[in-house]
C-alpha cells in the first residue's frame, strides 16, 4: 500500500471520523513528524496558496483528492467536488462485482454467445485489461472472478477456507481471458464459454484517471488524486515541492514506511500480499490469484510498486507483476522500460529491488 505523505498529515486535521481513522493508523503519526520535518526546511514558495481537499468513500475503499482550484474557472470547488464524486460513483456503478445491477454483474449473468452492450468506459477498461493479459502471458486475467470469490476475497462472505481440489478445478477451467470477445465499434462483449469477470485490479486506477483527466480539462494546475492507494499527480505542490509518496513496508503486524518517492505528473500503484489475506495452518493465502493454478501467489515477492502514465495501467501491472514473481516481472519491466520497485521477503528481512527505469525516474538508489 502506498500513501501520500500529505494524506497522513490530513488525517491529523480531520473530524472525529478522521480521529477514528487516525487511531487505525497509529504508527503513521511519525509520518506527520516526518512531514512536519519536511516543513521545517524553507519552502520554495513563501505563503503558498492553500490546497483544497475532498475525500469520500467509493468502491469499498476511500478516496482523497487534493488540488489547487483553477484561477480562471466558473466552477466553484463545490462544483468540482461533486464532479469528482459523480465520476468515481459512475465507475463504481458500472464496474462493481459487489453491485448486482452494475454492467459487470449483469454481463457476468449472460450466457455464452450472448452479445452484451456496455458503456465506453467499461469497454475501455476491459480492452486495456485484455492487452495487459496478452503482454503478461495471462498473469493478469480479469476472468478470475469466480476464483477470487471461491477464496473468499470477492463480494460473497469471507470463508478463510482453502477450497477443495475438485471445486477449485471446476472453477479453474472457466478462467481464460481469451474466452472473452470484444466488439469495439459496437461497444459490446460476449463470452465464448462460461466465465465471469472482476475488474478490481484495474478499475480503481481507472477511477483515478477519470478524475485526473477531468482536473486536466478544467486546467487545475496541481493535484493529487488517490483511490484506495492508487495515485496520480500533476505539477508541484503549492510550496513548490514535489508530491511525496510513501511506499509501505509489507509488514503485516504494523505499518511502516519502506521508502519515500517524489511523483510529479505520474501515476503510481502498489499491489501486495500483506493486507488482504488469511492464514491457514501457518500458510498465507492472499487475494492475488495465479490464473494458471487457481491458487493465491506463493512466492516471496511481498509488494510491487509501479510508476507510469495512467493509474489504470500501473494498477493492473502491479497485480500482474505480483503474479509473475520477481525474476519474470523484472525481465518484463526491463523489456518494456517500466518503472517498478519490488520488495521481497528474505530470511534477513525485506529487500527492495528497483528496475532501471524506476531508479532513473525517482533518481534514487533505494
Ligand atoms: P489489487 O492488487 O489492485 O487488486 C487485487 C484484486 O484483483 C483482487 O482482490 C481480485 O479481486 C483481483 N485479482 C486477483 N488476482 C488477479 C489476477 N491474476 N488478475 C486480475 N485480477 C486479479 N470491496 C468491498 O469490500 N466492497 C465494495 O463495495 C467494493 N466495491 C468495488 C467496486 C469496484 C468498481 C472495484 C474496482 C472494487 C470494489 N471493491 C469493493 C474491491 C476493493 O476496492 C478491493 O480491495 C480492491 O479492488 C483490490 O484492490 P487492491 O489495491 O487491494 O488490490
């Protein structure tokens, strides 16, 4: 999980609800200190204009948008906030597997061969997902929906049980992104064989892009959009400094910062096995599923952070790299010049490994 350093600071200034949030994040208090430390130094801009902050809940998680209202616009911050909320809610309404009336849930209910009309947004997300599936040899695969549910990480009640082999196999044979057919010009989809899709590893990022593109359209000079840890930034903060993002240490017992990176005009997402998992007989089963085996990932790659142009792409790539494992993911990152940072669990502790593009982009040897 990544968190914007400022986000932690915001928690220190919010309402009682924020206080409750704050207590959930006790270890983060020192972030404030870290942030305040940062503040000690002479800011590049004296008396910087104040950022406007808008927060809320969507897609089963929280969002936070910090931005400097545009100087020339007939839209008040309240107008902009309501646009932000409606764009995120639209993604939730269209793509949620937790909402039976969503486009994705209604598509999941169709029979093989039946064409199903979808919105431009849903087709855009599925097209991107399919292209990442092709590039990652199926490590990323939105047709894992029933596997995710079977392992208790979907809309159905949590089971924290390892499914029996026969049941798992019966569900596994349904998986395969190639069994999904898209008709781009007519905005419709169909299944070649029974399958169900889950956009949880890409749609939050897409929601971030929808908000960021809107803020770009109305010439907001600087912003940071965050939905459940997926982030996109524009410009420098009003004090002239870059937006700072904390990469969390994949520690299950407490929340720690592993490193801090400056992100300007980029998107960043992290995927890992240390927040959404259950343990059975000493073995951890996380919500990242290998579509080839039907099992949660078992290797020692604990967290992957990817930086790129759009939040939807880095959201999906972070999950794909988590499935591929360090060696294959690093080879992929080098081949496509992708900025990725991997944290592996070794006997001596968590070790970070950066792709060349990551080191270059953050100009930091982490
Ligand atoms: P990521 O690593 O970004 O995604 C992991 C998720 O992707 C898994 O949980 C699984 O669903 C899926 N996945 C696993 N393996 C693969 C694979 N190999 N290829 C592709 N996908 C894979 N949660 C709720 O509790 N309540 C809600 O109402 C709710 N509504 C949502 C609505 C939408 C539109 C979306 C996108 C998600 C919603 N969620 C909801 C899910 C919640 O936000 C998830 O925790 C989140 O999507 C997982 O994101 P992450 O960053 O933790 O993990």
